[in-house]
C-alpha cells in the first residue's frame, strides 16, 4: 500500500479558536452552536456559505453569514471546519447565521488499499483512537477523539479495500487507521477530523458503509452508516 502519511494537526480548541469579529465575543447568556460543516463559498457580495447535514439526515442545510468570516489561508474552500455560530432561524434550518469563531480541522479523502488493508498492514490496529464520537454528515465521516501526541511522522486515514469497490460490495468496511511510525508513550490531545467518502458514496449499488477502528474508549469498534 502506498504511504498514507498525513499532516495530522492535533488542534487545541481553546488555543486555536479563531474569532469571526473584533468584539469580545458572545455574552454568557447567548447560546452558541458548535458543529462541523463544510466551507462552500465566500465573497464580499454574498458573504460566507456553509453546508451542513444533521447526523443521519440526507437533507442539506445551507447557512450564510453576510460577512466574510473565514481566513481561507487557514481553511480552504471545500474543506470542513468546526464552527461556533448563532442561528437566526429555527435550529438546523437553512438561513442566516452569525459566526462567532472557528477551528481548522484535519481534512482528508477516502484512500484505497489495492491488496487489502489486512494484507498490506496486518498491524493496522496497533495504535488506537480514544473515540468520543463518529457520525456521517452528507458525504463526510466526521470524527472527534483523542490521540497520543507525537512530533514524529504519523497518519490518520480512512481506507477501503479495492476488492470491495470492484465487487460492488453494498456494505463495505472502511478502516479508520491511526498510526505513528515510531510509537512512544506521551500525553494525548483532542482532535476533530472530516473524511470525504464521496468517491464511494456516489454509487447506486452502495447501501452504506461500516467504519472499523481500534476504539480505546468503548468496546464498540464498528459503526454502521446507511444511505
């Protein structure tokens, strides 16, 4: 299998939560939502547009802030981010929002193992993930968890076996793999990540996917997501 090395940014939310305005932020009695969503577009005329799906729902929600609020050198158009915002309509209804702040997260696309993960990386479960939550958002699999911090090379990827694609397996297994190339004991850091699985999700023969990982938090290692 080709090297799966990612630049894995384990982000401290408290430190790298970028403000969307010049004021002191929300007052204590203001309710702020925090969700992972996709940055769709941004310009002076139409402001900033975000795409969001409630977990388990296939109806797209479009949010718009009339301002330009995202530094696109930190979050590219098309990438996902963790956004703090106030909604101007009912919860999870398309319309205008006021973005309060945001955090860049890890973004990646579904990888393919030509000969199968179990054959090419039999020890892929060696380094586990302390999983808080995993959910589908449209064509994305989002993950919130904790990993052992390391300054060395590491990877966090989602991988499908090529044979599952060739054989049109209606419920293929995707492996969520965390791997450090020089394992050491160290402190852990929280992370958010979003994986674009549209390359497989687009097929009519697909009924859903099951995501498998080495979960260090709960005994559940497999999670099913249906269309």
